[in-house]
């Protein structure tokens, strides 16, 4: 009888405890995955002004990698690689867009300044080349490189 009792006790632990532990781990895993930073979907970058009179509007769909550049009346399209999309997502995730959206724009007009507008989903950041926040410099470099590659008809770089 004692052997049967021990056998049933071990069987109970296997049948009840193991599924409970698996359920507990899956709940923790789902909670950890959902608490991550949200994936951004759309990025709009506008650069205007300057000595050359730029008027560029770059739209990046961060889910598909489709890129549309409008320079004046000319429209060009391209597709980013997965590595490029991931790099943009990483840079964007490191930004504090809500704080940067409140960065004051200088009111003194100057025709030689480049005016930037970056919209990430619903957060809009405006600044000039005179007051670019340090957090935005790497994003500006990547976006300007994408524009440069599209306009020179080169293939887009991997990183």
C-alpha cells in the first residue's frame, strides 16, 4: 500500500505541478513581451530651407520598409532592408519623443537655416539645424543618408 501511495503521489506531482509551472512561466513570458517598447509604424521627416532651398519630405513605413521621398514635384520610392528598419526602430526607441516635442524652435527667422520636422506616429518634433537635440543627431544622420542614397540612385546601405 505504501508503494502505491508513493507512486500516486509522484504521479500527482507530475500531472499537476508540471502544467502549473508551465502555465506560470508562460504568463511571465507574455507579460515580459508585452511590457516592451511599442513598435512604431510611421515616420515622416521634412527638411526645408537652407541656402539651397530644400523642400524634402521623406515618409517611412517602419513595418514594411517602404520609403517615399518627395523633393519638390519629384517623387521617388525605395524599400529599406530589415536591418535598416531595425536600426531606425532602435534609434527611435531610444528617443524621448514626448520631451523632444516640446523643444522650443528659435523665432528669429533666417533663410540659411534648415528646418526639420520629424513625426513618429503621433509625436511631432520641430527644430532647426541650430538647435538639433543631441538625441536626434543619429536619427538625422540615418534619415539624411537614406535621402542621399535615394537621390543618387544607389542601393540603400545595410546599416
